């Protein structure tokens, strides 16, 4: 009957209209633009390590504890309001330039973690022995926060992520303050630069998954002046 044809065709047309843009978007995720900067992210119990292979910069990032926290060591800096909110402030922020395509290569050293920054639309699993990719282009300078989003042990809730987006000149100053350089990759004496970019020599990259579009969320207040070095 006519009514049966209508209630069959209308849902089909709706699904087709939804499927066409969805397929285009899914293809776009696997075809990211060329990266201006690559940052390797490694999850540990319970902190993050970051490496900028092309700039010769690497560091670990730990959550900052409160001044009255009895577990804080005397030589550990306490959190201040300038660092960010409790449980989200870190001693070393990830710093990236604004308006540039940044590729994150995400892995883990021990158990499964998840690198998640909601403002960037990134939530990428960090699996031991595997490499996953996500990319972002942030057009607004500021500080953006995230956390590990995969239950990874007793201190899972103490693995914050803090990303500071700065102008290109300020990023170059930060790299210099870390003893790095703005040129191409310079192989160290041990010749491990290529392995640093690709991860463990025994790991096989997983399919690239780009979890972001351009991020336009309102950032937190930056405390990087004149450079982003903490």
C-alpha cells in the first residue's frame, strides 16, 4: 500500500542523507593534513612522557600536588593557581604552536592508558607495543587540560594532561630553553633518532586515527611569559 511504501522509503532516504557526510568525515580522519610538528606521547603508571623528535626535546610530566599534601616531597614544587586547577596542573606542560598542524604519536610503556584532551576532540588509546596517531590544529593560544581516560591502576586519577598553545616565536623560545633546536631531526651519537620518531623498533604502527578538527574552545589562562617554560 501507499503508506507502507512511504514508511519504508522515508527511513531509507534519511539513512542515505546521514551516511553520505558521515563517510566523507570518516575518510577525512584517515587522511590528515601534513604535520608541522610531531609529538610522541608515552603513558606510564602514572605520568606522561613527551618527545619532540625533530626538535631534540623530551621530558616527563607529573601532576603537581597541593602544598598541604602529606605525600609531597620537600623538593617537589606545590601547585599554584597559575599552574591550573587541582588534579589538572602539571610540572611540565606540552607546548605547541598555534595555527600549526600537530601530530601526536601515542603509545604506552606498561599498561593501557588513554590520551584525552576534550577541547581538542582527542581521545586516543595508548597501548604498549603499538603506535596510534591523532592530530590537531589549534587557532587560539592558551592552556588546555585533559586526563588519562583509561583505568590504569591505583593512581589513574592523577595523570593530568596540560597543553599550552603559544605563538610560533614563543614556541621557538621554549624549544631553545629546553636545549632543543628548530631545524630538522639531528641524529644523536647513538643514531636512535629514527627509532624515537617511530617508537620501539619492534612495534608496528597501528592505523592512524585523527581524533580532531580545528580546536576553538576557550582556553584557560596561560602562565607562559615570556616563554612557555615552567
